[in-house]
C-alpha cells in the first residue's frame, strides 16, 4: 500500500527558505521511506497524539500524521531539532 505525501503550510515555507542541499536531503529521506512504510523503525510516536510520528533527518525533524482511511501522510511540522517542538 502506497501513501500519498502532503505538506502543510509551515513545511512548505520552511522548504522554500532553506538551502537547496538541505531541501534535497530532507525530500530524499521523506520520498524514499514514508510512501511505502509510514512508520519506519526510526520513527518515534509523539506522546499524547494519535497516529502522529516524527522522523529524524540529520539535525532536522519532520512531524507527520498518518491517515489510514485516505492513505495520506500529512507533514505538518518541519524544522531544526530545537525549533520543531515549539
């Protein structure tokens, strides 16, 4: 089962303002891992949230929600480790 990846407004803004090599690294990781395996072994569940996980991409974190009914993964936060949890 393949999942469709969608980006919320905050991740879109973050990707637009970031350096190209950082964007490429983040996009490669997301596109390579999440569509076929929405909960990879290095994903961590966010406590207190249902179907919300984070993956680590170097110094960056992507926080996403999985919707199993529509086969979508919505990435709603993307930033450096220190800022993503604010």
